[in-house]
C-alpha cells in the first residue's frame, strides 16, 4: 500500500539506508528537493530517449553528474573534515619500469575461506552489511591479505557503504588485480608484491589510525617501492 503522506523529502532520503535503500542513489539524501526533482525529470526524459535510440550513454552521464553534484561540498556548508594543505611526499626510488608495486584498497575484498567476519558474523551478506552500517562504522578494521595470484572466482567483496554489483562482475573496477598483472606483462612495472591488501573503508576511523603502524610494517615487509592506494 502506498503511503500518501510520504513527502518528497522522505522519498529521496529513503534511498540512503531507508525503505528504498540503494547505494547508487544514496546521494539524493544530500540533494535539495528542487535539484532531486530536476534530476529525476531529466533521468526519465533520457530514459524515454533511450527507448528510441538504444543509446544509454546520456542516461548514465545524467546519473553520474547528479552523483558528483550530490557529494560535492555546498556553499556555506562546513569544510570537509579531512582536508590538508600538504602531506608527506616520498620520491619513487627506481624508475617505474624497475619498481615493485603493492596494492591496498578500501573495497572490502577478501579471499573465499578467509572471511574477516565483521561483527563476528561469518558469511555476512551485502544486505546485512548495509543494514548494519551504523555498527560497522564503529567496528575495528580488519586488513584482509589477498595473494596476487588469487583466482578471480575466489575473490569476494562486502562493503556496507557502496554498491558492489559492478565490482562483483569485474573486480578490476576497484581492485585492479588483472590490471597490475598486465602492467607486469608489458613491462610497464617490474613486478607486484606477492600479497595485496583490502579492508572496508566503512569502519571506525579512530581504530583505523591505531592499526596503521602495524599495517604499514606488514606492507613494507613485501619490499615494495610504491603502493597503489584505491579508495571507494
């Protein structure tokens, strides 16, 4: 039964861990009513055009542009909490063609049989991760070790903060394991570390900072020259 009392604001916020939870469109929660309404109007218009042309590129472009606008800081809003004027910089030692490269992502990938068991739950589903996002944001992070030669059908992913459907189809959209292998093959880089690392970024940032020194030491044991960091 449709709830006729639902406001448009309630409708658009329902995509962010609400009754219509869809992590592709959770940005609507931060989008004002007038902008959200215009986005939906244009989206439906482009959908109608796609019926006739078979071209969905404008449909995708419309959605991506709205996501960018939805997550961008707005005039008069508080500045981002994690904003730095500068940061540490370490020049790369060897030429990139002679470098050994590591990989660390916040995608939540892990290997089948080595489930990090968030909240102590083995086999937690993606839906359960989304449903328990508030608890996961307070949970201590777990760094998963992923051998670089892991078979792709043994890779698993779970993350309560973004839609993982594309990464399930092709892990390289955010965990570029095949991309790095191809860079070794064509001699763009010399080699990769034997182990890659991943954790879900939707975790306690305070506890994450406490874990970093140990994580860095673990990664440096791989004797890498550089590490590719992939946030989501």
